[in-house]
C-alpha cells in the first residue's frame, strides 16, 4: 500500500509545477500583448524631377515606398519639400503600386527657395505611423528651359 504522505507530496508537487507553468505562460502572454510590434521599416526611392524656370513650377516629383521585400505600400501620405528646408512643394498619397507623385507643383515665391531646389534637389518624407516607421529619400531637380 502506497504511503499517503508521498502521494500527497507527488500531487502537491505536480500541482505546484502546473501552477508555475501556467503563471509563466500567462506572464509571457501578457508581456507579448502589452508590447506593440515595432513599426516595419520601409524603403523609399525618389525619381528625377524637373524645374520649369519660366513657369516657376516643378514637374515629375515622384517617390515609391515599399516594404523591405519590395511589396508596395498604398495609402501613405508623402510630403515633397525643398532639400535642406521645409518649404513644402506638394503632398500626395501612395497609390496601389506604392507611388506618390506631384505632376506639377508651384514653387514658393522666394528666389532663394528656387536656388536651393536647383542646387540641392528635393526630399520626400513619410512621417510614420503605428504600422510603418518614418522614411525619407532625396533626389535632384534638373532645369527645363523649353
């Protein structure tokens, strides 16, 4: 006949082990649920644009935003600014292929801004959200004298 004390010890050890495992599992689940996933990193690529001196407008301001694996990301607001400044040229939202584009954009009236645009190019910026990390890119602007 088994000893009642050893049976009680075995049951209490098993219960204690099970309770510990449940506590660790619950704590891990809480830790995991309390920590939001970090925002995904994105890739951005800007394309060459042009500046029509006579019309004082840019054309071809364009960027493509994708996930690390190349999957395009739609619906992201993108700002196009003069490089080195925050002078806003235009804003656009990425389409289903990940492109945001301003076909024509009036240049702010400051001559210094036009010079900076021609010498420094333009930046595109997505400020980030809970799902995606911020990303920006840069490219040049050519003079169009047609």
